[in-house]
């Protein structure tokens, strides 16, 4: 049976995706994350309900050392036969980090480090070990597009400059707001998916790199840092009605999770590389991401900056350096 690694696969959209991959496609799973108890509980539930193999993998996407250790463990499991193959890597973990700006163990702004840089490094380290038609899906967000209501509500993106994003608020500079940090990290994930797609094609690889927006899904842990009354209101039918009225892209934990599973496993998306998909009102649609996200010069610059920030060594990856 094929296997998918899902970061943040023990909760929210990630767990819904894991469940769909296990029940519908009968895929084996690796749940990768930083909360061992929650991961083991989710893994147990999936084993019992779907009868598939599920292993857990310690991973904090904000830490380069943790990403390297997780990638090494994953590769070791492939080498020793504990995993038969690696067919999909779903870069799903992430969130909005409200409150004062914070920095990762490597000294990088936490939103950029967790949502973007850690997944960039993980993908670079494991891609060479995936099946030739393996799929890498980056979970992004409609908030990356300032021309949409999703982008206007959360905080408009800023220039996707890796060095500046990693060091926002340092040396006395005014930090970006939590909303801008979040939206821009998701724009970076789309630029990264597109750049990976171009490099895969250039190197003759048949692997697939996809960007995915699950739509607004307030019932997950996504809003956990906001005050309790705001979280409560976000989950009401009135808020859902209002969001639809103003044109917010609406997902749901069940449909958005199943959509991510389809992008990983359904033959229909085998030619989805370099594309942007959105879970919108019960439909999984291929659509245009923001104008900025198609800028190849920015994508190449960001890719090079992230190689430096991740301290990527040439021997760590064969993937079109
Ligand atoms: N919900 C929405 O409206 C929405 C909209 C657009 C995009 N998204 C994106 O969808 C993805 C899934 O979010 P969700 O809505 O399902 O929220 P969620 O329930 O909060 O799930 C987020 C997952 O990411 C994990 N995570 C966060 N930081 C991590 C780190 N540094 N290392 C490892 N794991 C980490 C969390 O693990 P812990 O349990 O350990 O915290 C959790 O499993 C995120 O990338 C989010 O940005 C969500």
C-alpha cells in the first residue's frame, strides 16, 4: 500500500485528510508533529477504524534540527523496510501566531519558520527518496491574495523576501502584524510549490508539486490563539452566513481534508503539478492564485534565500540545486 507523510496529521484538516486517505484509499500513514500524545491517540484511532499501518514521527517544523532529524528517520524507515514507499508528502502543519512576534530556535520569525522554511527543507530532504511519481502538496491559504476578500480580511501580504521575513522585528524594526506574517508565509508556500514544480520538470522528474487552499475552516484549532468569544462566534451559523455573503472561500474540515487526500492520491490530480487548488463550498477547484505568486524572479530569489536560511548543504539533496 502507498504511504503518505502528513505534517500536523493528528488534528484539524490534517487528521481529516489522514482519515480519508486511510478509509477511502487504504493508504498507510506517517503522522508527523510535535505533540506525541495527541499523535499516538490519532494513530490508534486510525489503525482501529481503517486497519492501515500508522507510524508517528517527531517533527517541529519551526526547528531546522528537528526537520533534519525527522527526514533522517523517515529515510531510515524506508531503508529498513518499515515503510514500503513514500508516495506523498503533505506539508499541512502551520498556523497563525498572534501576540508579540516570536522567533524559532534558529532565530527566525516563527510563522515563516513553521509554515514555510521547515516545509521547504523537509521537502528538499525527502523528495529524492519518494516514488518517481510522488506528490508534494503545500497547504497555503486564500489569504495570500490581497485582491480577494480572504486576503483583505486577514492582513495584506508584503514582499516575499525570505531574509526580511525571517528577521522581522529584529534590530529595533517594527514587526509585521500576525495577519501579514501569516498571509505572506502562505504566499511563500505557493511560490515554493511553483519553483519546485519548475525545477522538477527541468530535471526530468515526474514528481508533482501542488499548492492547496483548504478555504476557511473555523472548526479546527486554527483560531486557538484568539480570545474565546471570537473563536465561539467564528464557529456560529451566523458567521458562516456572513462569510459567504462577503465572498469568503468556505471550506469544511471534512471536505477540505478529503480534498487534500484527493490531491495526494487520486489519479485525476497526477497532472496537477504547478497548479493551485481550492476547496470552495464543497467543490475542489483548480483556480488562479494571486498575480504575485506567478512571479518567477521572486520565486527563484526566495528559493535561493531559503537554501541559505536552511543552511542546506549540496550533499543533502540531489533535487535540482
Ligand atoms: N482553518 C482554516 O480556516 C485554514 C484556512 C486556510 C489554511 N489553513 C491551513 O491549514 C493547515 C491546517 O490547519 P488547521 O485549520 O487544521 O488547524 P489546526 O487544527 O490548528 O492544525 C494545525 C496543525 O499544525 C500543527 N503544527 C503547528 N505548528 C507546528 C510546528 N511548528 N511543528 C509541527 N506541527 C505544527 C499543529 O500541531 P499541534 O497540535 O502540536 O499544535 C496541528 O496539528 C495550516 O497550515 C493552516 O494554516 C487553515
